[in-house]
């Protein structure tokens, strides 16, 4: 998939005011697919700039869904492309630690047993003081969190 250069970036929570804007999944998808050329070019102008841009978990989930379901790209390609995108210096995750989001993506890569939504929920739980998730999914990841089925 297409896309520009890489770098390192941070997490935005209370610092959201330093962002120049948030990215919608439509911009990310066009940028990563590099098509159609006109929209991909506009996406590249935005993403390849020096502007500080934020990505929400909702935009990430929609991007993952579109790339795997609509475009039927292999999960590994989507995970790797999104990881490269998130490693850009000017891209920050909103209300989630970027490192945890990258770890969550990697949980989705090898077998496909982990859904993108569960992986981001895991990252969210690690970002809270409670570090607890209520789930009936016996395969939900427990690394660093407590998974419960009742109170």
C-alpha cells in the first residue's frame, strides 16, 4: 500500500489543543491505498505535512474495517500499513497511548483470532487505572489487564 515517510509520535489526551485537526478514515484509506489518485494526493498533502494530526480509535476501526472488508486486503498488510502510518512523527493517537495502539495492532496480525475492536479495547483498558474488561470472550487478551465475566 502507499503512504509516506515514517517517524515517531506521541499520544494526545489533554493536549488535544495542539493538534491542527483529526483525520477521518476516508483520508487515511485514500492515503494508504494511494487511490483514486486525486483523493490520494489530497490525503498525502494533509498527512505528509508537518501539521500535528490526531487519529481516534473510531477512525482506526473504520479504516481497518474498510481495508479488510471492502477492499479485502490481507490482515497482515493492513496491520503493517497502519503501524507504519501511526509511526509517523506528526500522527498522534487521541486518548490512547500510541505504543499501546501499536501493540494492539500486533495482536491482530498473526492469526486473525483477535478482532481489531478487542485489540483497541485491550489498549484502552491498559490506559485506565482499573485495567479491567468485562467480556464473555474466552480468548480476550489478559496481558496487563484483568478480564472478568461478572462483578
